[in-house]
């Protein structure tokens, strides 16, 4: 979704330099995530530094490691490069269970308490300059864009709000559900609208189109 951001803080300028530095390091191996994987457990499994592992995967939020996701493993000290069978570009569907009485939702085997839900119209955007204006591929706070970043109308969804996005259908995102944080804004994002950052080319991301999704506001 082509969008242009409003006036941002000086931190955005600093964030541009950070985005340039956030190029993935060379990966000695690729790990295909399985259920229960975290950056911490993988750092122990492969004997690599936790920060180096996270820096090698700058577009992956720690809360969005799901089965089928490919992760770069720099300088792995073990030959176990593939801990799960590479299933191509197919992402395993999440099991989404909702307990409305207790306000609990479960996805990917993880349980989240939520305060409310909201139905919104969603689009997607890439890191292309044409979609991010003069500030470049950074969010409202000047941080590099990464999977799990969404642009919102702050009058509807306050910046910093963490949500579980559900009901979408797009190959570049975890199926069924993923955790996202309201870290960006856009002049075209007004009312019950969100714009989801997706790593990839503008052409591939534009295939997302317009989709109706449901958000769970995570406590």
C-alpha cells in the first residue's frame, strides 16, 4: 500500500543509519523453525551468540518465530544446519483457539490474554522508498522496519499497542495469527485501518491487497 508518513521525531534520522547497518550478516547455515523455537534456544543449540543470531535476522521479531520460518544462523559450531524439513515457501497454519469468557487466545501453542478485539481493514507495505517517503525504511520512532510492525491511526490504536493479528491470508506472513506492535503511521491509514510491514519487493507485497482482519489487543 503506497503511503507517506507524517512529521516524525529526530530519532527517525538516526534510524535511517541504523537501517543501513541492519543488513543481514552472512549465514553459515539456515535453520527452519519448528514449534517452540526461540532465539535463546537456537543460540544454545548452535552454540552461537544470542545477539549475533538476532542481528543475522533483523526482520524477525522474537515473538514471531513460527514453524516453517527460515532463520540465518551465523558461525554455527554444529553441522545441524536444518533442524526441520524445509517445506518450501509453505508456512504451517497456526492453531487458533479463543476463550471469549476468559479473554484468552491461543496461537502457535502460545497463550495470550487480551483486553478487547477490533475488526479492521488491512493493507501491506514494503521497505521501498516509494512507500515510505523521505524518512526511508524506518517506523515512526526511527527504528528499522521489521516483520511485526504495523502502521495505525493512533486515535484508534495507540502507538506501542501490541496486538495479535488474525484472519489474514498471505504467503509472506505467518498463517492464521502473528504478533504485531503499532509502531508506525501513514497519511492513508485513518480510522479502523492498519498497514502491515512485510519484507519483500513492492510487487510481491502489493499482492496482499485489502483484507478484513481481526485484532486481539494483548495485555
